[in-house]
C-alpha cells in the first residue's frame, strides 16, 4: 500500500501545478477572491452528498478534525490564488519546491528529529534547484508582494501535510466525514470572503461565466481530487516524504505555464528542475528512520 500511496501522491504535484496556469488565466476575467471561492464551492458539492449519507456518525472529534484541515487548506488555496494576482504562474509554482525543506525544518524544530544525511542532501538539492529556477524566471515587472504571499502559501501547505497525517490516523468511516467537513469548511470560508469583499451574486455570476470551465476544472482537478488523495492516503507515508514528492510541483508548473500560457523556461531553469527531481527521488524512494520516528510522533 505504501508504494500505491507514493504513486498516488506523485499525481498531486501535476494537478496542483496546473492550478497556477488555470488561476493566472482566470484572472483576466475575475479577481483572486472570486476565483478561489468559485473553485472551492464546486469542490464542496461531494462534501454535501457524503455528509447527507453519513452525517449520523458525526462526533465532536471528527468535526474538530474537519474544521482544522478545512481552515488550513483554505488558507493555502486562497494565498496561492492571491499570489497569482501579483506574480507569474511560474514564479508562484516555484515555492512548493521548498515544501520538503520546510517539512524537514518542522520535524527538527517541533519534533526534535534531526535531519538525516539523506534528508540534508535532498534538502540542499531542492534549495539549489529552486534558486536556479527563481534566478532565471523572476521578473521585475511583478511585485515582491506576490513572492512573499507565494512563500506563505508553501508554508501553509506544508503545515497542512503534517496536520492531515495527524488528523487521519484512524481508519474507517471517520475519514469520509473528515473529508466532507473539510470541503464544507472551505466553502464556508469562501462565502465569508465573498461577503467581506462585497461580491454580489449577479456580479460574481457575470465574471465567472466566461471562465466556467476553468473554475470547474480547478474545483475538481486541483482541489477535490488532491484533497481526497491527501485524506485517504496520507496515513501510509510520512509527512516529510509527501513534502518531497511535492517538490516536483514547480517543475510541472513551469512546463504547463510554458506550453499553455507561453511563459518562458531557460536552459538554467531546466538544470534547476533536474536538481529538484533528484532531491525528490532521493528522499521519496529511500528508507529513512527519521520518517518512521516522525510518523510515530504524529500518531501519538
């Protein structure tokens, strides 16, 4: 099952990478608040169905887990979309390459698990790769605010990985309910944001109609499916391993942005991608006792 989980999680970086180009293209017709809310509301529909079928099994513990995961994941989706308003799809997609490094730092600082030599090598390769990518693609025409927000999104997503592992230890029906409540919590946050930013129904509808297929794709392929993978397979592999698998996201993001919306990739950026791939491969497909110890700490 662990190999299946690794393979399944390897799909997530591709799906999430496509989000940056979809999000960037959608901003030609809508603002980041509206687009992120639209995609999340689409993804929440299955949550309503699951809750209607299994709601009788709800417990306070399940509700708590769903709320925690939903609030944190919403923060990641919102900040990622917000960053796209200030910078390019390629730039925004670079920061998930730091997920593995951030995860290693969290496991060291919070769980007192000193990174192994293997993890340190993977982290250095990841940092070198993202440095090369960033040096080649950063454009002065974009605001530094976008880079800061994108970095914040990477941190939030990494925290989410740890929380998903901690909150989904128990198997069975509770996972389905946690998943449903997570989606509905995100939808609730989206509605609050739309109200706070003075979006009316008619105005929102008029902006989303021209990009309805982008919103639907983002809701299903970049929110619903990746969230389902995280919830149902997180317990089979460690949070650090998952974070390093997500290091591949900027590579896919740069390729999709290049071929779909015409953002450029230089030769040095390709070299950076090789470093990122190498770091991800080393960490994800090798045994590391620290990952076992971290998993035990999270599952206590």
